[in-house]
C-alpha cells in the first residue's frame, strides 16, 4: 500500500555503496568490495548489483601479459580457453557472505544470496556484464555481510568493475 | 535520528538531502600509511552527518601479533578530519569522529549509536590509517548525508 514518507522514514534509511572502480583481479583471487554490519532490529535490503568485465590479460604460456582484444567483429576470443577454478560457476562472480572468513576460499563458504556471475565462455563481447535484477531481498539476521568478488579463472587476470547499492534500515 | 517531531517529507526537503556514498574496496596499506578515502567541501549553511561508517580489517601480512608504530593509537582506524592541513601521508592527529580496531574484524558506527554532524563550512576528509608495522588489508564503507541550505 502506498503512503507518504516521513522525516523519520528518511532518517532511518542509509544507502551504502557496493562499488569497485576498474581493477585488475588476478586469477583465482578474491577481494572484499564492501562490508556492512547490522544489528537487531536493523535490516539490509539488497537490490542493485552489476558486475562488468572490461578486459582480460593472460597470465601464462604464450598469452603471458597479453590483453585479449576485440577482433574485427567486436568479439573477444580467449586464445586459450579460460580454465575454471570451480567448474560451472562462471568467469567471475560477486557474492554476499555473512561473516566472511578470509582464511577460507569463497567457494567453500555459504552464500546469503545467489551470486551475480558472468557465465563461462571462450568468446565474449566486452564489457561482459551480469546483474542481479531489481527484485530486492531483505537480510535481517544480525551480523557482518561482505560483498566479495572472485576471479574464477586459472589463467587470466580480469579487469573488472562493480556498481551496486544496499539500503540499511536502522529502525 | 531526527529529534524533531516526524512530519511528511516535502519535495523541497527531499531535493536538499544528498546521500554521498564512500567506498574503499579491499586495499593494501603499507606500515604507517594513511590514505584519504574521500574529501569534500561543506558550503555555507549546509550540514553534514556521518550516517554510516564501517571499517573492515580483513587481514594482516603477518601471522604473529603485529606491533604498533604508536602505542597510543589503535592499530587500524578510519575517521573524519577537518581542515586540509590535518591529513597527509603521515599519521594525522585526532579524528573528529571515527572507528578503529586492533584485530581483524569489523568496526561500525551508525546513526543510532553514533550521531555526528558537522555544521561548520570547510573541507573535510575521511582518512583510513594503518598504525601497525606490517601491511594490512582494509575495506571502508560509509555514507554521508549533506543537507543543503534552504
């Protein structure tokens, strides 16, 4: 049901960025893009997240240090098929984890929400993007939520960027 | 939280309210290094409030207990500094407001527990600093609200 917003409504909402400027993420590595810690009775609404692969650089063999460039058709063909660290999970993903443990690989940890993932392919059009759509989910269990980006390839550094937002209702 | 009586938000109020996101994704900080995450000016008549400040100390480059450069300070901290002279590549003075931690975990300041508002015009900067003698990896996620004058 629609209603008017009050000053209390406005004061109780905090929009927090989940943003990563263009970054070279080495093969089989992760980084924390953003972290939000909530307590009872706060909630975290996750709606917008976009992941973009803007380039790739080989890290082994004949592709060492070579950028994957678009051909005459605008397609980027990986000279050597990207190897997947974890099969079936795409080239790169953004996941949200409660209580992320930096001593354990992301794939071994429980996701709070399905990942935003760029599907596996040997030929891609740059920028290759993935987004989670606009259906929000609300996380209400108290804890620390981290948005973690992972390069799931074994042989390419990926040039990536993330744009996203979460809304904390501080009640 | 507002201390005034709740009322409906007018379009004019909404237009004057700017939420500024601040995001430092996981970044490696050398020993003793401070970096400016963001710097901004508050114009005359405007107010600025820290709405959210979350410092995530992800990990350190050593498995042993790291030593501090300055024992009077926390190991890793993020804070708001006023006046441009206060932030440099060296450890700055005391923050006007901030969070800190000695151990890999998350420190957070939020409006309910930690209201802070600046009304003086000038330049402000959000600075994160490493007071350990080893390298650390940190994430800073913050949100500021600037309310412009009518």
